[in-house]
């Protein structure tokens, strides 16, 4: 946990941003896996962590915007709990540890809210994403589906700009991610099972007391963007794409992707495409800075991709026109990146449109670019992923060719010869600084052809 002053300050800032009423922030409950007492690893709600810091189930925080009062609701353990779980701090002590002086049993919350509603006061809450909390909100407030846009916008404004203590935590998560990716590379050998490597790197994340920040994506069929099928045995001539990150003990995330040749040597065709994707990744880091929109960075990166593919004879015509038309999306049908913090897709539960866009920057409704999660103007303290890719997806190639899509920009006969290629994605996590950006983690995971080959062979 951070020092209690961090949480006091965050709550004060939130209250200052709100016009009135009560702000209810629900923590998460345990989620049963296959029977009630066999639960998934507990994951606290990120906004509850942000404002109340307590990483345990059974709590809700209430802030009175008009009086400034804050109260923590939760139940003290009983003897039965102590027998099974050991001694536990009281709710009062837990509240004090995050600078809250009022605490009450969870059962009191409903009455307090009903009383406020009877006086016409507004209860602000964030969009629930777990069924338990959807039902709880219905019970507590007698309503469904009415989260507060005012609260969403205030929370997004605060959580988007990472504090120094948060940047330190993200950096620690990135260092775990570095170790996971180097380990994956060292095992990218013919005959190795994908499942073994996926498990190995998940274990590295868990061994630091944390877990993976999302289910590991690892496959020699990297053309499937989020491939969770780890059933294959690695074979020479393929590349292994690993998209994985860690959540550290404070629940801050990392998210990296590396693509490496099985056996440790890229062939010329792989090297050519790999270096285009690397140039895309580097281009984003070169131009991302405060005041520039990430939508602009995405489109500039797409131009590097299109130019590289034109140089290889896979695309043709004017590169700017090709990107404006969306022809490059055959190879990169996703966005350049997303925000990252307490969630790997930070605050996605609050609504991507509020996290990644604003009145000034609106999403572009075009295949590929429409998947860009983060488009708005960058500010110092934002942490975003930089994850360009180039994929040869046989079904998509067939569909576009059949429909004659973008024939003026795509050299379909040549593209056909890459249908056995797979896909490459290279992802780093970047912090927007006062004048530009920096790659997070103490070391950038091996990324040049030489670094990757040396890591696997060394
Ligand atoms: N790196 C996985 C994702 O962004 O969804």
C-alpha cells in the first residue's frame, strides 16, 4: 500500500472535481471458480484500489461530496474466520491505514444510501463489470444501469496521469515483464511445447507475489492476434509471438510483446518484415510527446508500415493515400496501443470512449483504426503501450482479394506467398514525459534482430 496521504489526496481531488451528492466505490468480492469456497485468485477493483488501497474482498467506500466525509463499509472477522485465516486487522484499523476515520459494518450501507436517496441526493457510481456488483447495486439503490458520467470523467482525469509512486510501481511490473520475455526467448527452441513456455513465464509473474496482467498470449501462429491456444510444439522456420505482462504486488501492470525465430535465427523474409515492425515501434517512441494525439502517432506508424511493405513489393501506390484509405489494415488490423496502469487496459471498465477519446479527438470509424483504444492528446504522466504489428491472416487475405478491396495499393499475388508467414508484434510500454517519452522498465527487452538472436543462442 502507498502512504495513507496518497489516498487522502486522491479522494480530496475526486471530491473537488464532483458537483455534489455521494460517490460510492465498490470493492470486489471473491469469485467462485467451481464451488463457492474454491475461488479464483482475488483481484480487487482498480478504482477501489486507487481511492481506498485495500486489497481484500468485502468493502465499499462512500464519499460525501457536499460535506467531504468519507466512510469505509466492511465487516470485522469473527472467530471462525480467525481460525481459518489467522488474526485479521479490524475494519477500523484498515480504514485508518488509508486515512479514513469513519467505518461501519457493510449492512449499514443500504440504509445510508436509502436515506440519501429519500432526500433527493444523487448517488454516483462507476459502471459495474462483475455480476455480483451489478446485483448489489440493484439491491442497494433499486436501479440498474445508471452509472455516473460525471464520476467516470472525474476518475478518468485522475487515473490517466500517473503519480511518481505509480510510475515506480509500473516500472517494477515492467522489470518482471522483462524477465518473463527473456525466459520465453531462451526456450524458443524446436521441439519445445508452447504450453511449457506459457506456464514458465506465468510462474515468473506469480513468483514475485503477483500474477500475469492478462492471460498469456503465446503461439507460433502469431497471425491470430490474441492466440491463447498453447497446444503446439515449436518448429524451425516459425516465429513465436509472446504477448505477456505482469501485475506486481501493488496491482500495477506491464504488457510487452516480442516475436522471435524458433531456434534463434531469423531467415531473410522474417528479418525483412521484423525490421519494418521494429521501425514502426521506434517511430512511435520518436514522435510520442505531450500535445500530440496518439491517433496521429498511430497513423504515422501505419505509414512506416505501408512504406516498408511497399519496399518489399507487398504494397504499391502512394503510401499516404494507402493509409488514408485503410489498405494497410490488411496487415495491421488493430490499434497502436492503450493506456496502462492498475489495469492492463487501464480503466476499460469505465468506457473506452472516455479513456481513449475526448471532444477534440474522436474515434475513426475505419477497419483497423477503429480498434485504436487510445487516440487522444498525450499528457506527461500517461503510460501507453506501443504495439505495432504485421500479420498475414489467410482468411482476411482471401476475403479482401475476393472483394477486390484496395487493389490499387495491395499486390495480392505477392501477398499470397506470405500466407504461411504468421505474424509479428513488438510491444513496449512508454511513459509520456515533459518533452517526449521513455520506454519503461530498467532495460528494454531484447528487440533488435541481433539482440534477439544473441539472447536465444547465448
Ligand atoms: N497485450 C494484450 C492486450 O493488449 O490486450
